[in-house]
C-alpha cells in the first residue's frame, strides 16, 4: 500500500513538472497574468465566464482602465457598469461584479478576502472563481475546475461516466486535488486551464503536442476523442421579441422612447426599445401600451404605421433562441405626451451611451440614419 502511494505521489510530481515546464514556455500572454492582484484576477475571471479570451481581453482593458481598483468600481453607477459591459452578454455577471465591489468596499475595507470559503460567500463568485482567486493571488492550494480542466481530467484518467452528473463531478474534484501542485497552485491551475484551451481541445485534442502525453490514460486507450461523456442535452426555449422604435424629431434632434428591463430575466436593468413578447413571429396587433393609452390614441385618430420593412435578428443564448423583430414608427409630435407617461424619452445620442442588449445596438447602428427613410 505504501509503495502504491509513493508511486502515485512520484507520478503526480512528474506530471506537475511536465505541465509547469510546458506552461513556462507556452502560457498565453494576457494582461492579468503575472499579477498577484486579486482585483485584476477576479475581474478577468468574471469576464471570461461565457466569453472567448480574444473578446474578453479588450473588455478587461476598457473596464480596468475606467475602474483601476475596487473602490472606483464600487462608487460607479450600475448604469455605467452595464454600459461598459455592453456586448458581452450574461449581464448578471456585471450586476454581481458591481454588487460585490460595493460589499468588499463597505464590509472588507476594500481588501479582497484571501480565504477560499470567504470568497465563495460573495455574489457571483462560485467554487471555480474562488479557487482561481485564492490560488493565483494568495497561493492557497485549492484546485480551480472549469470546463477546460474537467475535460483534461476526464481524459487524463479516462473517466467514462458523464461529467455532468454529481458523482463524476466529485471524482473529478478529488482527482484535481490529488494532482494539484501545492507548492505552486496558481501556476498549476493556470497551466491546466491553458492546456485545456490550447491543446486538450473539445474536439481533435493535439495529443502529439501535449506535455501530459505519457500520463494520459485516454490517449493510451485511444479513446480521447470519445471523452468527456455528457448526459444532458440543454433544452432550448424559443422567444419572439417585438421591439418598437417609436421616434420623432424635435429641434433637429431625434428622440425615441425606451424602457428599463426590471424582471428577473435576461438583460435585467438594461435599456431597450418598447417590447411586446409573443409566442409567434407574427407582428402584434397593438403597440406595447396599456389599453387606456391605446384607446386614447385611437380616439385622437392615431393609427401606427410601420416605416419600411421590419428588421429581424436571431440571437442564441445558452438556453434560449431569440428571434427579435424591430418595427420603426414615426410619431407625430402631438401624441408624444401619451408615450412619455409609459416610457423614458431620450435623444438618439443619449441612447447610444446607455447599457442595452447587443441586439438593440446592432439594430440602432444599422437602421437609424434619419427619419425620412422608409425602406430599409
Ligand atoms: S494526451 Fe491528448 S487527451 Fe490526453 S491530456 Fe493531452 S491532449 Fe488531452
């Protein structure tokens, strides 16, 4: 028994030194690398959840430049944080980031907690992010397991049960702890992430370039392309969103009406054009206004006419497929007071600087070039 344990320890030390040697030469150059600053590590990890590295780097630089420390982020308005986040999607990350910055500023005197369990109590920081911050910034020996690392471990140990069930997750966690290099946990965790992203890719892993080639059971059994096994198929919900660009000119300025999303749904607290959501792609019969407003408009002889062809975009989220249609309606100025009771009136320029879903930004960028156009 003692011999088995010694052999295993020796094998894991070799695995670690092969991985860390590879990492020294091949690690990705990223603006938050080679720092022990927990704020930068946290910011980068939150941005990189659900975001490709090449896209995340630009956002990291912009947000870090505007908020170089936790206190500056904490004292910003949520609207400004959401506006900087625009285009990254999964906006709950930005809201949690802002919320947690305020908590750290107020309750921790602006200093990041170094304890893994304390980090996990903060909003938006789960096991993976807490482990990444604790190991990279504070050298705490805890394994950071994201999708990339799970895949590498499932292949290294040829785990053939589905990785998305609890029992397999526990096995992966325990193996990740076993192989973790406790002397350099931050580098080891980052090396595993880089290996998963650059070499042990989801399809066609580059085994002949892999520093763990000699340790890998899936490669030895020639089953690497079959792993990891997944059990669940994500159910996708289809949603039809009908946005109305209600707009008019006043003193050479173009105005439009917008609303803030309040519900616990996608894009919470972002601004959008007035929306009607339905079960079909057909254009709704009424504007998204209460009945009394519709009646009032009718009694005044106003009948909305759509200017030009509606624009339609498809947008895929992890659990939802969105089909968004946009209808432009040019409002006679005398009726605008009715819309002002239900929506916020903003100039086009103001709206461009407000946090909004990327779908709406795309529509605005491509379709607002003046009120006179009728066929876009
Ligand atoms: S040898 Fe291949 S399957 Fe195994 S860890 Fe390396 S890249 Fe992944």
